[in-house]
């Protein structure tokens, strides 16, 4: 599933090149998770502005309205000129004067939704419950710590919930907690201020690194491959059950929390 770093890398892959383009035509394939909310023909002639990101949503500003894009479970976007003909899994395509933006989504949990503005209910319903952006100046430590203090959830679940800070998906949660030295089962409100500071810093470090690596592995974003959905990560603990911890050589362990896998080092991470 594309996580925040993949979505951010996707955004960087086309934000500059699509800026200022005029929409020529929009083609829809099979239904996606949510309807487009406008007749595709009505988008022709509109100009594309900035491409922003909030959580795992991309917001493509138009001179009239905006498009909210979510990659769902298996979606990936490409933008370029001379793309091959649309395939059976290409369910949204926006031809512009500067290239074609195409959503490839075999499982169709992704969506492209038009809204008149950001206050429109179809945007607010999806963005209003999101926590702070971890890589923005808004990622305030006091608010982060206050959010931890009032939760009785295991810290791993608390991170996944995304109510206080977005973007820490399942893989990143294991990596972040390893870096912060905190066991995934630790109760959120049992984390003291010093450890909370380490956790706050670890979230930024892990996500920033993932974006950096993803960015370098996706130089061909607009080229022949263009698949931006998933990129290989060099993980410290995730997916490494039984392999030696990079810090202390103790075998990494796996546990299940709410049906999800949590990987951790029993020696480097404490309750
Ligand atoms: Zn260790």
C-alpha cells in the first residue's frame, strides 16, 4: 500500500512539470472507490496549479476547483508525454497541454474526486480527521506529547491511527519505534517526555529518509516504468524476524498487534 513517503515522492515527480498545464480531456475507466463528482468533459480547459499533499491525499489545484487523489491499496500515478495506450487497470487519465496524468489501480481502492474548494464536504470529510503533518513546521512537540499522554493505546496502534500525526504506516511504525528505543506494546501514556522527544524526532527522520531514498529510486518516474506505488526500503527491523539486530545482534522478533505485524529488538527497545 502506498504510504506517505511514496505519495510525497509521487507528488514531487509531477508537481513542477504539470504546473500551468491546461486540461485537454479526461477519460475514466471502471469505477474507483468514490465517484469523480463532475462530468469529465467539464474539466477540459481548466488550468492546473500547485500539487499539494495532506496525509496520503494529493490535492491538485485547478483554476476552478481541485482534484483530490488517493492511491488506495494499489494505485500509482504517472505523468508524462508519449505514454503507451491506456490499459485495463488505468481508470483515470487526464490529458493536458504538458503531458498526461494517469492513475493505474488494479484493485480500484484509489479515487479521484473533484471538489469546488477545500471546504466542500467531499474534501472535509476526508481531511478533517487527519493528524499533524510529520514533515511540516506544524509538527508541534507539545501537541504530540499531549496526544500521547491522553491515550491508553499501545504506542504502535496509536501511531497507526494517525489522529495526532499522520504518515506512520505499518512498516514505518516498526522502524520509528526501533529508532526511538520503544517497544511497540508500550502504552502511549507511559512514555515520558524524553522518550517522547526521541519518538517525535524518529518519525521525522524515518519518513524523511524514506522520501529521500524513494526520490532517488524514482528518477524514471515519467519514463517507461513510472510505477511509483511501492519502493524497496532498507529496513532496520521490519521484515527481519530472526535476523540479527543491526545494533546489538539479538534476533529481531515479530508480534501481532491488531492483525498487523510489529517487528522489534527485545534488547534495544524498552517498555
Ligand atoms: Zn538490538
